[in-house]
C-alpha cells in the first residue's frame, strides 16, 4: 500500500469520522444541557412546584437533575463510538466500586427516599434529631438541613435522621405546657390552687379543652411539688410557658407562699 492509498483510504476517512463523531457528541452535549436546564427550570417554577410540597419538590428536582446528566453522559460517550456493552460494563464496575466506597452516602440516599415517602416531617417543621433541634429548611437527597433557634445552620445526614429517635414538635396543632411549683410543707393546698386558677384565668392563650390540671404530684425532700399542666396552640407554647412562670412566682410571692430553699436539719447528740 502506497502512502497515497493509506492517506486517501484510511487516514483521511478515519480523521473525518472522528471529527464527525466529536462534532455530534459536542452538539448532543450542548443541546442536552440546554434541554436539562429547561426541564429543571420547569420543575422549579412550573405547575409541579405549585402542586407539590416543598420537601418533595426539592428532593425530586435534585434527583431528576442528577439522573438526566448521567443519561446525557452515557449518550455522549455512545456517540463517540464506544460500544454500549462496554459502557454498561464500565458503569456496572464503577457502580460497584463506588457503592462499596460510599456505602454511607447510599444509605443517606435510601433514608432520604424513606423520609420522602413516610413524611415524618416537612420543611418548616421544628424537629429534634441526632441531638440537634431546629427548623427544617431543606430536605436534600443525602442531607437534611436545620436552622437552630440561635440561627446556626446544621446539616444532618439522612441516615442519622432515620436511624435515631426523631421528635417533631410541629406535627400537632396544640402542645401541653407543664410547670412544677415547689411549696413549703404546711402550705394550704386549696388556697394555693385558687391562686393558680386565678393566674390561669388571666392568660387567654390557654385552651379550655383539655381542662387545666392542678394537683400536688410529689412530696420532695424539702417541699411539696404542685404540677400545673395546660394546653395551648403550638405557636403559643413558649409565650405561655414564660408568662405563666413569671406570673406564678409574683402571684404566689404576693400571697405569702414562698418557694422553700433546700435545707438539711442536723441534730448533734451530746453524750456528756
């Protein structure tokens, strides 16, 4: 084979074929990226966003975005002439290696799907999980983001959320406020209860049903302990808690009922 034959029959056709494949792959990548951006934008701002809870919406958008870009990458590689069987084999091998290396990440993904399906909480709920409490600002594929009362951003792996005890303080419309009052032994309980009832009557945030609970519940080492339980709307919990605590103190103090200090009586025996 002469150089001219090699040039005309092998080299030039091969270069042209590679050039066309590269051009086609580039076009597919650009067009695919534009389409993916349009789809993601539609998911973020379209009717799907209006009809879907924010928790589900953010999760689905993130998942669809990753899936579409993976599909685009496979299509580009296939356009370059790599056999699909080879691509599948490589993806399988890489997937196995990655799954072994990122077992925790995959666990977080599975936990994120479980949270999405069973909905133990939603964005905007105040929860406590993994020893941290805060308002849920985002449920991601792998992590749940909280904003603490002192405005800290806390990111918790979804696996930790589902594997630990989760408390959702926003799940119910009402909450119970419980306050314990220490009173000296000898205090007139009926008189003290009337004072407590008078305090409760001044706070409109307290719900009449269930009715307030006012009983002596313990006999401590240095005081009788009266427990007061009332119900209020979820958003009024801390207001009721703090207002009642202050009002109980001032009202009981005004009526001469004092909180006893912890004390110890010591008896000295003289053998002389």
